């Protein structure tokens, strides 16, 4: 097997959390460069299988270099998990991993337009074969829509000023490169947070919007629960509060029995069993991992186990 230089965050912890059985079937919904997948395969025996997915063509190309009969890769968004498993002929699996956000290769490849540190076309699509780029969306979006995306997805308090500046600038010439957008944001933000580029939140917001990341996450989580066999594990690694909030609420809601009116004469043991059981508290990378890989500093992993309830 071959792989890129991408350092998978919480790699050992995530694979440990999946409680991998040698003959089990597992899904890596976000292959990236295979850091987690490689560790899962190391724990699988000849009878085990790993189904991987990624919507980034570069990641899929890297995965197709792997020569392992236990491994398959699918070029698709993870919101199509149910369809992938159906096409694969797999009813239930023993574990599912979601490593959200962007990978180091995506950030480091200037041509992808995810980073403002080098000039490049303002693309930001994870799947470069389809959909609108960030440049195309900014060229036609209403100022109010730009403002709401930056405010909500970037949690940027200067969203109004940034949106107005983008609309004014595009009337003169296209906002079509990372440097143009970063410079535009820097001009209108009156204060800077320590050690953070003023464009950070805006770039995050546009990336999330272009790739519909929060919608994709909300769609896949119920599919994960439906696809897990009893005692199967779901591990999700998030990198910002918007993602983690969705994961936390979903796992919490799925781990609580149906709430009935307080005066209803029903014993607690007679309530339907929840579909998930939380596995410990949220995990974060240790100091050593953050030192070696600063991009890991915001990561949070949450894990839940499937119960017998259907």
C-alpha cells in the first residue's frame, strides 16, 4: 500500500474506539490519504473488509493504488452511505468512521483554493468534478446570502462588512483568487485575533457552504445508525464547533429513551431502548500530537455504540 504525507488526526484513538474485529466489516467514510484505513486494515484478518469513500478525486486516485482484496473505494459523498452499502451487497457493518473537514493534501495543494497562504483560483470544491466553485457562487450570490453564509458558517462578526466589500469589489472585477479574497477581508476587518489571519473565518464559511458540509453530515448520521449491527461503533472526528454541535446533539438524542409525559404510568424499564449508547467522553488530541501536527488542535472525537434496538 502507498499513501501521502497526510497525518490522520487521532488515528490510533479512532481505530481503537471502533473496537475492530478481525472478521468485521468497516466503513471509512472519509478516506483522505488512508491514515485511518491503513490502521483498520492492519487489524483485519483475511475475512474482514473495509469499504472506503471519498468525494475528492485525488483521494480516490490515491486509494486505487492500494492492492488489498479486503479493501474497496467509492468516489462519492458520504451522504450516499446507504446507496454504497446497498450496491456492495452489505446489509450491516461493525463500525463507521467519519473524519470531517479538509485534509492536509487539500490545504497544501494551492490549486484547490482552500488556503489563503498562496495565490490560486478560488475553487474550494472537495469534488472538483461537479458543483459550483466558491468563485462562481460569489459572482452571483445576493449580498444577503453571502452575509448569512459568512455569519453562520464562519461565526464571523464582521460578516456584513465583508459581504458588502465582496459585492462592491466584484462590480469592478471578479473575486476569483484566494489572495484577492483574503486581501479584501483584511481591508474591512478592523481588529485581528491573535495568531489568526483575518480571512480564516470567511474561508471556512465559504468552504462549508460550497461543499454543503453541514447538510452532508446531518444526512449521513441517521444512515450510520441504521447501517450498524448491534455493538457496532460510530466514531466521528470534528474540527469546528458547528460540526461538533450536530454530532453531539445527534448522539445525545439517539442515546436517550423516548420521553413520555411525566404523569404517564410507564416504568423506565418498559420504555423502548435507545438506538445508541455513548462511549465515554469526547476525546481531544494530546499535546504531543498537536505539537507534531498543529492542524489537530481543534479536533474532537465522539464515539457511540449501537444497541439492539431497531
